[in-house]
C-alpha cells in the first residue's frame, strides 16, 4: 500500500482554477453552554449563509418538549406563521404533530432523570434573506420521561418573508438545565 502526499497549496490552487467555492462546508461560528437557562439564543445571522445548530447532552429541568423561534432585528422572536410538523418514533409507533407557533423539535417529553438527555441538530436555509421564506429541517434523538428512546424529525418553514437574524431555543416548561449548543454556517451560493 502506498500513500499519496498532497503538495502544500494544491487544494487552494485547484479551488481557484475550477471555480469551486473555497468554503463549501459548514464552518464553526460559536457555542453556548446552557446551565439552568431560560433560553439559548444565537444572533447576528447574515444573509447568504445556511446555518446549522447542533445540541448535545441537552436536558430540561422538567419532563417537557423543546422548541425554537426565529427572530428579527432586536431580536424580536416570532410566535406565528410557522408551517411545520414534528414526527417521533418510540418503539414502533410514529406520532406526528403540526406546529404554527414555533419550530417544534421534540414530539414527546424529554426526560430529566440522569440518563434522559437529547441530541440533535437543525439546518436553516438562508434565514436572514428578507425576500424568501425560512425553511428548516431538524433531526434528533432522546430518552423520554418513561425511559424509552425516541427518534424525531421536524421540517417546515416560516411563511413570512423577512430577515430572520436570530434563533432561540427553549423548553415548554422550566429551563434548559444542561446542554451544549454549537452554531455553524456555510455559504448559500
């Protein structure tokens, strides 16, 4: 077996010569560690980028669901015009719920016992572009309050074409007791 050595600068040269974008993947922007937090928010999202927010080791102070809201300058968070749904599978039974007041990220209650935590991510398409609706897709998994592992996915859009420059996460009841949130972005073009 032989190894191929890449000449320094070769990838940069190829990118420039082929017209490929230099940064086609997601790049890390910032992170937040939640600790008995009412909300976790990311602001200053710019147009021309898709965003991905990942959460790990998330747990609420109560057995409850998690959701997100898009924000405009201020930020002022939107509590209407969402057209989305979340589906979960626990054991073999799928359940779906529609949401119009927020981005619903879990269908069932995330438990708050020691081994009941949540992990997942949401991808948002160019949310700060004021001339388009803001679409999202989200995936995740968690142990619920009766110790069953659930898989969930969520998708939809906010039907108001405006610059969504912020997003906040919150539990339906109580606080985000623990959790790590990371924000990434990639060029939309």
